[in-house]
C-alpha cells in the first residue's frame, strides 16, 4: 500500500463517528514492514477516557501486536495532525515517521483545542494556564529514590542478560 492508501484507511476510520455515538472524527493506523499492526478511532466519549485518541489507541494495539512497547521502524498514519498527547505517544513509542492528512487549522473550527495546547507548551511553565507544581524537599528525594532504585535494578537485569 502507499502513503495515500494508509491515510485513506485512517480517514475511513475517522468517519466511524457516523455509525457510533461517542466517537470523534479521528482515525489512525500503525504500519510496520508494509503491514497494518494497529488501528485506532478516537473514542474519548465512548470510553469516557480523555486519552482514548485514535493515535494512542493505534499505538496500544500495535504494541500488543508485536509484543513490545517500542515501535522502531513503524510509521503512524493519522487522519489529522496529532495533538500534543498523540505526538508524545509517537515519541515515547519510537515511531519512525508520522504522516497526517488534515491540518491543525482544519480541526480548530470544530472546537478541537490542539493549537492552543501547542501554544501553551511554548510558554514558560509559570505562564501556562495549568499550574504544575513540584514540592521539593524530602518528598522529592523519596520519589527520586524510587526512580534511581528502578534504574539500578534495570541495569542489573540488563547486565545479567548480556
């Protein structure tokens, strides 16, 4: 299949809202070695889950399909430019390339706030509309200790496997 054909599949999935209440007009597919290994339809309302975006659901399914949380070499095709959540999911899963159809300004008139969320991320943390505050002190040290302990355990396990 071609890029246009994979995007056509993502767009076809995006139209699922016509048949099922609670879906929004976004679809995505993940392709590895020429095969679709994950598909997703934006199901935020249907699943009552603000993270149930098409790209995230496609990535989840793709990871289950290959049995790995990393999608190295995979391509994600989306019916629209990914929101910050979905784009970060692509980074975290190490998708190699993202192709999309509709632009951010195409979804904005329908009430999707992606452009504003991207704008918020360019602001210094103190100027963002959502306060995010660290507590510091011993609470920070305790939390950082858990991360350090995990890393040490992970390194030991990785060393045993080599």
